[in-house]
C-alpha cells in the first residue's frame, strides 16, 4: 500500500546554504510505504548528498516490506543505491574519494576503521556499525532521515565507502554491483575457489547466477545451478549464459546424483544463496565432497515466521566429511569493484536479465512481485528489480 503524506520541515541554512526538501518513501509499517517530503540539510563535514538515480531491490527489501525484518520503526529502505554526487561537505572529497558530478555506488555497510573487525578488513562486522545501521535500515527519526535509496536524495555519512561507476555503465545496470559482488565474494573469495574446481550453486536468482559467473571467471571446471519448481524454470534456463554447465530442478531430479553422474564426485565448493528454503542446507551438505567447503549466504528465516530449521540435515555428515562451513554476510569493497568491472565488461548478459523498474507510485507492487506475492499471471517474478525515482 502506498500512502501520500506531507512532512515538511522548516528549511534552515548552514554555511550560507539552505536546506531543501526531498521526496522519499518511508516504510511506516509492514506493507505501508508513505511518500513524504523530508528536509535535506546541507552536507556536514566529511559527509555528502547523493542524487539517487536507481536503487536495486533484493530479498531483504521484501522481508522489510512484508514485516519479516521490520525493525519496529519507520525508515527509508533501499541499500543498493547508485547515483550522482550532488554535494560534498567540508573535507568529504578527500575522505570519500569522490567529486561532485561523479556516478557512484554506495556500499551498504559503514565502518569506524578502528575496531578489531575493521582493522582486520571485516568491516561488515564493525563493532560500531555493521548491521545495526546499514543503509536502508536506519530510523527516519535519525537525522537527516534520508538513509536509504527509496528517495530522490540519499545522505552519505563520513564513515562510508563509495565506488566509482565505470564510464558507459548506466545506473540501472550499475545497481548490480551488490548482487554480482555477492556472487564473487560468496562463490570465489570466501571459499578460495581454484581452477578446475567443481562448484554447485543453490538458487538461480540474480545472486546465484552471479555466483555461477564468478566461479566460471575463477576457472571452475564444472558449475551446476539448482532451483525449485516451476517458478525457477525461467531462471534455470538462463544459467548456461552465466557459465553453468548444468541446471537442475530439484523437484524433478536429485542434484547429488545428477552431479555425481556428470562429474564422478561431489562439489569442491557449494554456495547456498537460497532464502527460506530450509531443506537447501541439507542438500548443500550432501552435495559437498569430503573436505569440501559450503558457503551459506541465504537466511533460513526465524521460528517466529514459520521457519522449520534445516529438515534432513545430519550434523554428523559435517564431521564425517570434514566439511568447512562458512556463513556469508554481505559484500566487501574488492568484490563490489570487481562486480562493476564484470558487469561493464559485457562478458555475461547481466544487462539482459529480466528486469522490472518501478517509481514512487508502483514500488509496493514491485516489492510484492519480488517476493512472489504478486499476481504471476499479470507479470512473472523479475530476476532484477530496481527503484528509479524519476521514472
């Protein structure tokens, strides 16, 4: 549901610059997006304002909208933002490494740069930031309120990371920096995928297809992608174009047997990017060879929302196989940069993925479609969903 609302603040000046208003969509309650005008004050020292061109959507967006991840406060969602630097506060140009007029992508996590996690390079686990104040999940009551990409302008704090978008890459395609970066980090960087490895990817969404492409780029000897049922059939049909040697509907075929028939053994690396698919984790463990690595990136859901653990999972299999199980949270700078370069290269048809773009008036419908709660007869579930404020 989309509600129109006026929320005009009193413009105030700072340093001779006047505050301005910016339209934004505020998620006030599950399923209720309210269009407001929020005050955009002048950029603070070290901070910046971005004119939003596009903001990609992922499963987290749908979970926020549906209430599964609702934080109990109103906020401006959107954490895959691409836009143009519109204003830099004092000292921000050097600190953020950008200039006014540049097209950039905003990394979702901020970092203090001082805690043990940040100094170790794991700023997604920053002791002062991390998930607690990721972009797209900050209360609108926290000044300046515009902390997400569902808006005309987004605030960028001094402790943020911005990535310059390659010339020639448009804003809608550039929003793939996050899901493709996830595929690179989860399928290659974290498990240490080597040339010749057998890689199995569970889930044929944009992150699964990106994981397949990343594994192929790393020299994998064989890549399999799995999906579940009729809704995934169109996505599995795309898998070969993203480097997969085999696409399997697990409703029809046993993926463990199919992989063994094709390669003679289990997978060196299994990447589970499924969401709310409890049985997938057991399949991931079964698919891995002895001594293999399983990367778990998709969340199972909480018991409060009907999650049922991991049916079929036998913990002893982890012991007998001596498996390495890795949990994966988000994307890092190196993977995002590699993702932008990979998308811009055109080696894989990311720009041809089924994409649906929405503006202020129809974003709620797109969020429903992304989660499979829309009317599939009206329009199939898109692989890539994007909010564009000036649509």
